[in-house]
């Protein structure tokens, strides 16, 4: 038995949960927040047999997509007589971060 933990963008989470449940996987969705960009994420948990891990990861690849966004790296600096406006920086975020862990014991009650 394996536990698949996928941290995904909230815009992808609903579609991912639907896609996994359509394939008869039992999933749990948790709200989480990442350190980078301080944005919310969704953490999807799925307990599956070892032979099903590749199917779950393939579904995650099909459903979750990376995005680009422009952010200001720091607030504008204003000194007397000076004005510095930092240029926005393009960052890529989204997609999924996936962990697969061994499960020592599993009981469905």
C-alpha cells in the first residue's frame, strides 16, 4: 500500500479530485498554504495499491498545469529625491509536487 500526497494549485484541485474519483480512487482534499508567494494550495491524499501509483501520477500530470505570473520582488523604494520602481519578475508556479510513501498499515472502517 502507498500514500500519494500531491500538492497542487487550487484551480486544479477540483478537476483532479473529480478525475481520481472517476477512476474509483478514494481521495481526501486538504487546504494548505505554501511558503513561496504565500498562496493557498490544495493537498490531495490518495491511498492506493503499489500497482496503481503510476495511474494516479499520470492523472495528476494530465490535470495539473504550471502557470506563469508576474510579481514585484520587493515594494517600491522611495527616498527623498529618489524613486525606484522594481521591475516585475515572471515566476512559474502551479503544476504539482508529488510524494509517494509506504504505508505500514491500512484499515478501512
